[in-house]
C-alpha cells in the first residue's frame, strides 16, 4: 500500500452524539496525533482519533458477531438483519455518531483488557513491533491488534503494518483451506490411479509367471526327449553333427530359462513396490479424512457456541449432559484460551481448573488436581510427551477419565464434549492401559 489506511482525527472535529450527525472530518494531511490531543485516562488514544476507513477492520476483527449485534441493538433495529448488514451499520454509525464510537471504545477496552494491561508496560515503538510480531505468530490477533492501534507510542508505520497484516491474513486463511481441499482431491485421484496400476501389474505378473512355467515345462520336455534319443542312438563319432546340435539346443534352453526367471523377478519387485506405495497413500488419505472430520466437528461446535452467544435459542444437549455438575481439569494448553474454556464449562454448569502441565511444576500439585477432577483433558499439541505419560499414569492410578484433545483451541474442547458420551469409556481405557496402577 502506497498510503496508510488511516489518519488520526483532531479532537475538535468530533461530531455531536446524535444518530443523524454528519460524518467526522479528517484531520488535514497528517497521520500523527495533534499536539495535546485527547487520550483515555490510562494514556491511550481514543477510537475517534482514527480515520473512518480504519473502523471496518477494527470492528470486524476485534469484536464477535454476537457482541456487535448486542451493542448495535442499542442504537438501531437489528431484528432479522444479517451479520454483514449489522457490520456495515456499525461502521456507518461509528463514523457518524460520537455516542456509538464511545460505546465501541468501551466494549473493545473491556473485551481486550488483558492485552491492554500487558502493553501498558511498553514505552517504545520497537517493543510494540516485537509484541505485534509475537502475537501474529501465535495467532492471538484481536486483542493485540486493538491494543497496538490505540497505544500512545504507536506510529503511523506500525499501524499501517498491522492493518496490512490483518488484510493479508484473510487471504492466507482462504488460500490454505483451498490448498487442503485440492491436496485431498489429488491424493484421492492418485490413490485410484495407483490401484489401477497395481491391478495391471499383478495381472501382467501372473501372465509372465504362467508363460515362464510353460516355457520351463516345454524346455524340460525337450531335454528329456533329447536324452532319450541319445540313449537309444548308437555311439557316434566325435564329430557327429546331431550331437553338437542337441548340445546347442540345450544351451539355448538354459539361456531362455535364465531370461524368463529375470523377467519374473523384475515383475515381482515392481508389484511389491506398487503395493507399498498404495498402502502409504491409503494411510495418508485416511489420516487426512480423519483430520477433515475432526475439523468439521470442531467447526460445528464453534458455530453452536456462536449461535448461543447470539441468543438464537440454540442449545447443546451433549455439552449440558457431559459438563453439568462435572469437575474438569485442563492440563497444558495456552493461557490465552483458558478464560474462554472456563466460561464455556461454567455456562454449562461445570467447574474447571487448569494446570500448566510442566514437569518442573510440583508433582504433588498435579496429583492433587487429578484426584479432585472427574475428567482430565489435555491438548496434544501444547504438552510434551513426558508430561503426557506422567498424567496418564496418575489418571490410571486414581481411576480418573482422561481425554486428549487435537489442539488447544476452544473449538476442539467443545467438539470433544459435544459428541454423545460412551458409558465408562475413560475408565475402560484406563483399566486396559499397560501402566500398572500400583507400581506405575
């Protein structure tokens, strides 16, 4: 982008707090805040100081659709409106009404208070840039985006870069999904093609083996006939022509047998290689299919939770059944996901505790937490193998059900508890474990 996507607005240009107020006017020709401009009580700049072109990315990235619908319902009729219509209406009202802008500022500050508190200790642009790069790498985008944009030490270049990263991230996510679909389709086509090739190779190998066996039988019969003829014929002179002819035929037969044997061995090797390749591709295809099914379950669980937040009257009976009155211990994972998972469990009537999962933590704390819990869950992508072994050993000894999760996201947690429960599945898994319950 040759130009920044936003400009700061002078405080004097702020429109009155009415629904019919005209759009705010841009500050003339400068992206930096005016001298002595208004700031929030904690020293951060206000949302009204940003150019109106910037509101779309802030509202779309830093607020969920349910939160935005609830907030805009205070200023406009959102009954029956789509999420896209509400997003457009929110951007329009924010550019025309100072009351809406102030309400958005308050909602965003409340939602991302943790990120704002963390950035309050940073006092230079270099530290802010490093924080944004770390948040972008870890996928913790919304809070970091809002906190960096509104920090008093943020420069126009840093905000311009953050805006560009958010813009390109949407393209990268869509491209990654399309690439996975194309790869899965290509693997399925390759699997079908290799199966056809394997069938053809096996058929050809069988034909070659039959031809070889026939040739061997024919040559053996010729050798037997030649031996009988020599036995019945009188002794011939050393220079007898028929004897030399029979010897040459025997040598040619031996050569033919060797050629046929070599062809057969090559055909068997090609068939074995094709079978190995088919098995490898089949295993990879099954893994991708299982991954796609897991992602589908997580997406369904996430959509159900979003509809529940939006107040559409949707409920999840499986979550209520498996979490109501249950004590859940969450080991490992990311600290940023813990509040959302705890809110999900409490909303369905359960109780959640979290343990870091590292072996350097006091082992007695983990054992006590396991004895308290009814179900122990842990994400396999955010915990080391040694900690997993130790946790399984503790669960087996104390007869506590444990449940591994595909990832540390809230969607993976919701999907794990959204399927119908299997009676005593965790206990059965613990009792059939090779770990000795008494000696470990």
